[in-house]
C-alpha cells in the first residue's frame, strides 16, 4: 500500500476525557486572548505613545505647573498615597503651597479623628504642642503647614483635619485631657472623669461615653428651645467652638469603639465619608485636599474589599463637590502616588523596611514598567531619574491592563480608577517614624 494511502488511526476517547480536552483547549484560548489584550504590540505602542504625549517629567523638589493647572478647577482633590512615605509628605507640603493661591484652604489626612482639632490649632499657630502620638506620623505636614501659615493672615491659613476612626484606643482620652486644659468643661466633669478612668476596651467605657453623650445632648423633651441643663451651661462656659469639638469627637469615638473590637471596613469607610462631608459643609466654597490611602481614593474600585470607597461615593454623589456659584471650582480629581524604587513597611509598627521591587524590573506589559522606562529615557546622561506626572485622559488608558503601585500588580482600567498618577523616582520610610524605632544599645 502506498505511504499516502496509509490508514488513519482514530482514538476513541471516553466522554470524560473528551470533556476535559475541550475544557483545557478553552482555557488555553482564553489565556492567550487575555494576554494579547495586555501585551499586543499595538496596545503597547498606544500606551507608550500616550505616555510620551502626556507625561510631564519633573524634579520632585518643585511642583510642575501642569499638575497645578490640572487640580486648579476642582473643588476637592483626593491624594491617594502609599502610607509612610517621606517623599510623599515632602511633595504634598509643596503642592498645598502651590494650590493656596487658587483657593486651597483645607487639608485632611487619614489619621485618628480625635487629634484633629489639636493639629488644626497647631498649624494655625494657636497652640505649640500637637499630640505626641501624631508627630511620629505627621511631623512633615505639621511643621510644613505651620511654617507656611505663619506667612499668611489668619483668615487665609490652611486648616488641617483628621478624617479616620480612632484606631488608637487612647486618642479620645488624650483629646479630652487636652480640652480640659484649654476650656471649662466643669458642667460635665463627672462624666469626663468616668471616661478617663475606664479601660477603652471595656464595655464600661462605652457606657461612660454614652453618659457623656446624654449630658451634652440638648433637652428636647418639651419640643421647644434647649432647656437650661448641662448642655446649655457647657456652651455658655466653653463657648460654641469647644462644645462642637467635644460633641463631634465624642460621636466619632462612640462609632470607633465597636470597630476596634471587631473590624468592619465598610463602617470605617462610612466614618471617613461623613467626616469628609462635614469638611465640605464647613469649608464653604474653598478648595479641599484629602490625603488617604490609595484604596480610598479610587473613582472605581479595582483593588480592596467590596464596599463603596470614598472616591466611589464622591462619584455617585457629584452634587457634593459642585461649586456654589457658576464658574466656581467644581468636581474632584483623584491621583495615585507611588514610587519607582525604594523601601517600604507594611504598617506603622513595622521596623523592618523591605526593598520594593523596582518598577524597571517588572514585565514589559505592566503600565508601571512603561512609565519607569519613559522616566529613565527622559534622564539625560548621568542626570537623576525624574518624577512623573501622568494624566490618564488618553484612550490608551481606558482598557484593562496590569499596574503595580508598589505591591502586587492589579489588573485595572487606569482611566476609570484615577485621574492621574504621580510617580516618585525613589521612596523611603518617614524620618519621623524611624526616629521612634527602638534600637538596642
């Protein structure tokens, strides 16, 4: 029989194995297709072209005018950071100074709310002793804003607030002790003593908080004006400023107590949202900058747990950032800040910094790698690699791709997640935090 006429060999596979073969073939096809979506030459070229067209390379010792112009029209700016980065705090202080002529009057940070009134007074020159517990985290902000505010009239100084639940279990007690030294809280002295004497992890502490809450609450039993009880006497002696400070810090502490016992990320986010809303209400038509962890600043969630984040809430409630008058600042702008290389810690008590994987060593299909490569190309000769401001308003950033923000890569649509990136050439751990680390003699 001629070779060309050799019989075909047919293998009769059992149904189970035929199903497995089809499933494996489908999985391989899907893998190849999704890989092509990220790594195809056309897509890569479009991304590189978009970076070349929109990236602004700059020395991080100064704020590029393009960044100021991008932020200037907005009522609210969300600064999505990687925590504990010295270069970020240095840059944000410079950025706030540059935004001040354009109406920036409020700055908020993601730290325990109870200390917020004290740091606000400190940066405005109204007190000389911020709570020691926040100095280790915010020394650069505190000293930078205080120095800048000293050059301004009191009415134009930048306010500083904290917008997080009280993670520190003694933050509210410390706040109360500072208030006692500043004003007359004697009408509720007995209730305050109970709060200060209680263990902040004990149910008796929560009962003491509620007793203080009842003591300062208006008497609405008659449905008429507030009656002459402890609340009225307190407002008369401590004045409205201190009355409202006590009431707000107490409310946040009551909400924080159960979260310290059993973590609930959604309830924690609601506290942050409510405190940002309070700042927007109080700030009138001023520009507000809010510095948070990167997850909170996302316009659309591509990382983090499945609940509504601050940025998503602001997208859904766009009326909150609309200007009060036609032509005034309106809307919000969200930026992700991260580094090309350097060291990092996982939490504030971590005293073992670990080197982060340099963006230049990531796979070529990763957007962060492409940004790092563009920055390296922009460095002429032996010059230092610059920082990068990259608006994400190009069509090339409207598709899903790999992005690394310093930890594990995520698959995101950059233009939906943030409005822009700011990428530092190198990052390091906060100097004020390192100064508190224990070192054996």
